C-alpha cells in the first residue's frame, strides 16, 4: 500500500468536511492545518521506513513535548477543533488538553496537527478530530465510575483519555493485538497524566484479539473500536451494557462510523455518524501482511 493511502486512515472521509484540509494529501506533498509549523513539504515515512529521516523541525517538536510549548500547541489544537464544532463539551476539551498527544505519536512525526500518523505495523494513530468526535459521542457513557473498552487501542491515547474520564473508581481497558504496540502504549501512558491510573489498576492494556472483546470485565458502558470491522462483532454487542453505547467504524473500502445504542430492554439502535477511513479490524497475520 502506498504511504499516501496509508496516512489517510484514521480520519473522516467526507470531502465536504473542512477538517479534511488537514488530511489531504497529494503525491508529493501534504497540506496540514494552520497549526502545523512544519514549513515545507517533507518526505513522510512509509509504513516500512523507519522514522529517523525527518525534518529537523519535527525532531525539535518532539523535543518540546511536555514543555510549555507543547501545552500551547495542544491548546491551539483544541481551540481549532472547537472552532470547527468538533469539540463541544468542556470535559472533552479538558481531557484532550490533559493527555498530551505528543507523548503518543512516534518520534519524528508532528504531534499537534490534525492528521493521522503512522505508528508502525500497518497501523496509525487516528487524527485528533476523530479522537475528539469519538470522545464527544461517548461522553455520557464515560462518566466517573463507568467502564470503557477501547478495541484496537494502538498508541493508548484514547484509552488514557477514557481512563481520565471514568476516573479511579471506573475502569478503562485497551485491547490491542500487536504486542509491540501494547508495550509502546504502556510506555506512552506511563509518561502521561494517566500514569497513576495505570499504576492504580483502573487502566490496563492487553494483547488480545479485540473482536472477542474482554469478557472478564463486561458489561461496558462505552465501547470504542479504533479499526474498521466488516460487520459489528457479536461479542462486542453482547458485552455492551443495556443503556451503553458503542462507536465503531464498519465497512471495507467505504466505511461508516456507526453509533450503536443498547436500550435498557436490550434492543439495539444503530445510526451512521460519518464516512471515515480506518485500518481494518482483522487478524494479526492479515494486518502484518497488508
Ligand atoms: N485508537 C488507536 C487506533 C490505532 S489504529 C489510536 O489512535 O492510537 C487501529 C489499531 O487496531 C491498530 O493498532 C491495530 O493493530 C489494531 N487492531 C486491528 N485489528 C485488531 C484486532 N482484531 N484486535 C485488536 N487490535 C486490532
């Protein structure tokens, strides 16, 4: 797969969305949002390339992570998402400002632009507008004390956000089938504001096939799936609590972000929220072959 097709995954697919500006690519250059300070087209690493051939400014950006410059950049990114109406909730804005995306994006990538980024193993960290949209859609189901399952947790960014929202009395579980990404996500979380929750046991990440969910701690108030399923996995539907909500991209080439609500009587309502482009929810072997 070309790096162009690859980088488009993890963002909205709708051409009418002004946010697509930040995901648009051409064969030779990429246009990032105004928040990016990277001044020139640069060669974006393909999935098979290592991340060391990067623009020096981008290396500096990583160096600045955690500093007051990083904080200013996160605030700018959140403001941008508010301006475009993606973030409406104070809680979502707060959690996205608290969990520093810069700690989750592999070194050499610009962390604070509204674009998905490769994380290796044919996977991406989703674009900030997708993270924000999913947090907004799930907010009511991420109240203190609730249980959240993040399937295809990748970098651990959203799992950390969920953990912050449900707090130490709640439970946030990430499921990722690439063990190296599980280790990467645990390292990332340990550097972030969610580290005490990982230590305290209300946040955990497990190497497993997320299509089977995580029955040990079911049922869940919120289930997020970060990879596109060809159909909604029955185990996930089963593990959703009555009154709970699942947000899941479904489809192959054309995918819809579906909002699945389980009513208190156990009946299910499903609606399409947006056209999106995610990496597939698949077997580990198929993903690594891609
Ligand atoms: N929300 C994550 C998205 C990562 S991309 C983030 O923003 O960091 C999707 C992830 O789903 C990848 O890490 C991929 O390895 C994982 N994945 C795909 N199929 C899976 C499966 N069957 N079980 C668990 N994880 C899976």
